[in-house]
């Protein structure tokens, strides 16, 4: 969705890659009962 398959990610800045990671982790997932992955990660880190 953000980069075509086979894209050389080394041509993108770390800021761009961090932005994509943030976007993906901020998306609710059906598999997680419509919670966001980042919410689960934060919950595990705070235990």
C-alpha cells in the first residue's frame, strides 16, 4: 500500500519509514478485536 512490492527501501529516509510504521501500527485490526497494535504493545510494555 505504501511501497510497491520489491521497492528498495534504502532510497527512502528513516523519517519516511518511521511514518509508515506509525500509520500501520495505528490502524485497528479485526484480528485484534478492532484494537490497534500499538495499544497492545503499550499495554505489554507497561506491565
